C-alpha cells in the first residue's frame, strides 16, 4: 500500500487471506515464504540493471531474460510494486498492456482463486528455496506478418500437411518438442490474474514464468503473435475451468539449448472473439484468422511441427471445423506437420480425419481450399445449418464426378 496509496480503499485481499486460512497446517509454509518473496523483490537493482524494453505493436523484436530475473520481476508483481500499471483506462500510460501487479488475484475470493494461488505459491517456493534457483534463460519474441506475406492464399499450390489426431492427451504434455499453441487473449495471459481458467490461464499457471510477458507485451494486433522459448513447467494440474485443481509439483526434464533455454516453445496467438457465431462466416474474418495462424507458424524454426487444437472455440465462439481447416492451411503454407488434440471431442476428430484424408487423396491445394471456404461463407449467409466438413466433402465429390 506504500506503493499504491490511492488504492487503499479499493483493493481487497480477502482471497489471499482466505487462502492462507484454508490451507491445512501441514501445507502452510507461507509465514516463511512471504519474507523470501519480499527479499527476492528487493534484489531488483541487483538483477535488473536497466529498464526492461517493451515489445510494442508493429515491431518485431525479442527480449531474453534469465529465470532469476523473471523470478525477481514476478516477486515485485506479487507485492504490486510496478507503478502506473493498475488501471486500463484509455488515458492511462499503459492502457494497451495487460495488468501485471497481482492485486486482482488477491481479491474476490472463490474456489478458482484457491487453486491458482496454490500454483503461484509453489512457483515462489521453488525459486526461493536454497539450491532451487533456476539458471536458464527465457526468450520472448514478438513477430509481425508483413503485408506481402498475407496475400498469397488463393495462389498457394501447397497441399495438406501431415496430421496426427487425438481426442485424448494435451498440447502441453503430448506436444513436447513441437511449437505449442497457446489459445491466447490479445492481452497476453487473459484472466490469469483474475478468475479466468481456460487453456491460456491454465498454461500460465503451469509455467508461471509466462506471466512476466504481461509486463512488457503490448496488446497483440491482427497480424502479430508472441513466441516464448524456454519457460519452465513447475506444476501439474488437472481439470478445466471450475474443475481445475493444482495437482502437485512437476520436475521439468526437458533438455536445454545452447542458450540454456528449456526446449519448450510456446506460440501465443489470439483468435477473434465473436459475439454471435455467425459473424465468423465472412472471408474478411477468415482471412484475419488465416494470417494470424500464418504469422505464428511462419515465425518459428523451419521443420518443427505444430501442436494445437480447438483454437478460439470456447468462450470466443469459434467454429471448431473452420478453425481446424484454417490451421491446416497455415501449416501447409509453412511446411509443418500438425498434431491436433480435440480434448475429448471424438466427433471432431473423426470428421477432421475423414476430411483431411479426402483433401490429401484428391491433391487439394491451399488455393483450392481457400476457394471452398469462399463458397462456404457465401452459402452460410443463406443456410446457417451447413457444416464445413460435410460441405467440403460434398463439393469435392461433385467435382470428382465431373
């Protein structure tokens, strides 16, 4: 409160207080932990010698931080010491950046906050324990797609990429070594410091070093993405949304590259948020999603496959069949295979398998598939009951008979 006196009457710490009181005594290590976090925060001048650069809109740029530097920055976020980062009002200096101070996590108690705080406290316990200090680096890269790269869909002669499909497993555990897609919010991290608990927020709780990206990453624009290389997983989790639970510590055994970065590559790319699902059946919207996926897939090391799934298909109301086809097209453009996880949706898995098989056997190019999407969007204006996979199969079958 010494750093933030104007919020003395506004901020509540009931969630933090309730959390500390509800944890069983055998697990309550917080009286020893909180001073350690404070001591880590106070080492800021030792670890951070100059202002952290910003990853601003419209500029491709990268920042590399040590894991120790990240832990120090997050300790300051825990104690809410970052100035001018407590409001998103249009007149605020950092209105176009996510919040970074933890004040919103500490207030408005609910069961979701309990599980989030268990993950956060475990991270700080690990990085402040004697001998547990992580020694690697993490790189944050903002990428912008050039206009000339975003206009070749209709003429693209690439055919469909290799596809692995599973209704079980997850991007994070089964996509090791791949470019792992974070179904991001344009303000990176989404509701991780609030009550949000969908894919991105859960990812940021498993790998809390990702949270520091909120300090310096301006809101992602339509043809931009963020790639994070080297973040460490500290926690295991189970469940999703209201069923989410912290499931204990995780020992990260991934190899490191020559920069001492763990070989975990996370691609944060935000899908469009539709108020009404029918809004997405417009080629302007389809083009936006194609170019967003192209930006992310193009930015990474060639030859690495993509682990993804139902991008933008939950709260953002995206059509899973359309989003799957869009990602296949972007992967084809960048010569990447795709591991696609449907999170228990067997119907989507079977439909995508049949459709992909047809596209491959018929030699359908990205350009031809783009034309089919144009036809589909036109039909959707008259008949909203159409499903994309069945539409594609019907159109290709008709063509093959001619």
